[in-house]
């Protein structure tokens, strides 16, 4: 998985926007105005991204995949994981982490925001 794969996959989800709110080096994907994935654009040798995660599941993933999933770098470590690409897990599994993060954030949105997203897609 490369950074363009991540970008295309995120943008294919309903209601997703991409922004650079923290400067030109961090691409942020949001649904309903809330962040569900961050990825550094300045990564050369090792690609990773941050995703939101259920706290209990986050701990489980870190234990099961210690080379791939670590507490979220520069994030609330209870709710965010940093996931390294091209290590222990295939791309399909990495996409499930993105899906889970998107769903977690989408489910937290108000009914009105969800309806707005569904009307536009």
C-alpha cells in the first residue's frame, strides 16, 4: 500500500473530504467535519497512518500486531493507532482499519449530518 492507495481509498467513502489543516506535510481525511485518518506526506522509507479505534480494540491490535500497530503518534493514545504499511499485514487488512475508523467517526455524527452525507452520495 502506498500513499496514493490510501488517498484513493479514503476519498471513495461517502462524504469524505481531504484537508491540510496542520500544514503542507499532513494530509487529513474527515467525514462530517471530523477526522478519521491522518497521513504524513513527507514519509519516504516507512509509510504509516493514524486511525481512530475503539479503545479495547486498539489495545488488542497493538498486542496482536506489534510491528504494525502502535499507539497513535501525536494523538490520544487511548483512541488512536498508528498503523505501518507493508509490514506484517496485507493491504486488505489495512483497509479494514481505515473502514473501522471511518465507521466509528460516522456513527458519532448527528442524524442531520448523516442525512446530509447520504443525500450527496
